[in-house]
C-alpha cells in the first residue's frame, strides 16, 4: 500500500512550486500534503527565492471533497432522530395520565422518562461529536499526511536496514530520501 505508485489526482491538495523551482517527486507531494515551510525555506541549494506568502498548496478538485467526506460530521438527520425520541418521551409523560389507567400510568411515565433521557443524551453526544471535528481543514490534512509519512519512513527504513544493517540513522535516511525526491541525488527515487 505505502510503496504503490502515487496518484496525484487522488490527493486532497495540489503542490504549487514557485516559478523556476524543480517539481518534487510525487512521493514527496503525497507524504507532505499541507506542509507549510518556514520563511526562506529551500529544499535544495540553488532554489530561487520566493515571496514569503507563497501559496504552496491548493485544493485538488473533487479529491478535496472526497477526502473530507469521511471526516464530515454526522448528518443532520441523526440529530433529528434524537430530538424525535425526546419528543416521544415527553409526549408519553404528558399523555399517559390521561390515556392510561391504574398502574399503566406509572409504566407510561417511566417509559416516557426513559425515552426523554435517552433522546437528550443522544442530542448532547451528537453535538459534542460535531464540535470535536477539526476546525481547520489543512490541519486535518497535515495530521493525515504526518501519519502516512511516519509509516512510510519506518517501513522503508526497516527494509533498508535489512539489506545493510550498518546503513544510516533514520534521520539521515529521511534526509537522503527528501534530497532524492527534490532531484539532489541521481539515484532513482521510485521507492
């Protein structure tokens, strides 16, 4: 999964390199989605300077919406279902003394109270889940990319160490991969 070819059309963001810059390898674009560099950042030594407010990333058409579909809050109907359950409970509490007789009044009241409590609890939980969603979409993309990036580097570094145990440290390995993806080394960066 991690080592498969990168389809840039499925990523939520498109990388926007400044004029005169090299285009990085698709693997870098995939693993660094939403990356916001420090002012003056240059991925390779002879990269031309750019304005501080350069727009590094832009939405990638429908892939942007596809990415956020899984992160979207629960549909409004879930909230409506909980409200309906609460209303049914309240209705049962109010109507049971007039519609029922004897011990059935108490049973109707207990049932109505139970439905009212469950409904209110569901409303509160649904609202809490919706408020826990990330506020900034780019933060969600950066978190997603970081998880994927860490998994990729751990797996490829482990495989590299299996071939040569005296290989580089993880940090040196990562820096070498990044340099290769930006065209600093001549080795093939298709891993």
